[in-house]
């Protein structure tokens, strides 16, 4: 009989905030994933996965991680850039690549590697120039391509992360943002999303701050901190 360490040959560490909380392992045949909390874990990775002592087996990634993975144009760009450099055979490989920079409270990194701050992304000055451009869609696509293998954000639209130090010529508060543009399939969607955020904010709901580009084709949305 194979030892468990041989069956599960690949392993990722899962952090909640800065706390190492759980591990996700892939078996050598790449058809099963084993999730388990560390003995000292106190924070669940999601409300549907409370802290427990047992090991959970999945035929695909746990939903809380699967829904965080890149999609659409971003995923296609990752395969174009990295498919010939490293092996990307399933979602586990994609998660290993982008998991350090997921949206929200979780970070996923290869087991044993140190937890670091989020990788640098589009700067404040570049954001200001992009949002004032007459061709913001192409600039978002360019930024997405440059940073694709470090971007763990879901959604079918072209997307990337952005950081602002609050010192740009536009009034952009300090913090983390998701930068997106419309696609050929969904023209005008950034205008619609921006209008919806304004309506929800006026209704008294807490929603991310958004800034629409001057050409209406791109949107900058602040990432809300989840405790």
C-alpha cells in the first residue's frame, strides 16, 4: 500500500490573513484533492467549511478556492504566457501560480514557502494615465497581460490588480483595486456596473468605491477589506 505522503505528492499552504490555517494536497494521479486544517487552526476558510479535525476529499478544488480562480481572457492569457514554461494541467496548478494574490482574506502558496506581501501591481501614476486615456481598454489588456501569472481574480472580463498610494493626480484613495475593462461581448458593461454602485451607495449599502475611465470603457473598483 502506498504511504499517504506518496499518494499526495503536491501540497499548498492556505493562510487566513497572516495565519497558516490549512493545507490542500493533490494526489499523484491528479484526480483527488485532500483538504485539512492544521491542529492549531481557529479560523475557517469559509462559512461552509468550519474548522474540524477530519480530512475532506474533493474531486475538484474546494468551492471557496475554485471561485477565486482566473477566468475568461485572464485565464487564456495565463496559458499563453506560462503554458510552455511550467506545467498547467489542472486548477491546482493555476492556484499554485496565482494563489498568493487572491481577492479577500485567503492566500495560497506552495507548502513551506514564506508568506509575503502582495506582489506589486499597476502604480498610481499609471492608473491616472489609464483612466484619462482615450483607449483605456487596450491599456487594461496590456496591464493584464504583464501581470497575468500573478493575478488571482475571477470573472470573464479583462482584469488585473492595482495598488494606489493616494498620490496620483486623480483623487484615488490608498488601497487595493481591481482594474477591469469591457469586452467585445459586453460593451458598456463598465458604465452599467459603475451606475449600479452609485445607486446601491445612495440606497445606504456598503459597496466598493468605483472610478469610471473618461472613455467609459474601463472601471477601477476598490477591494473591500474582509476581516
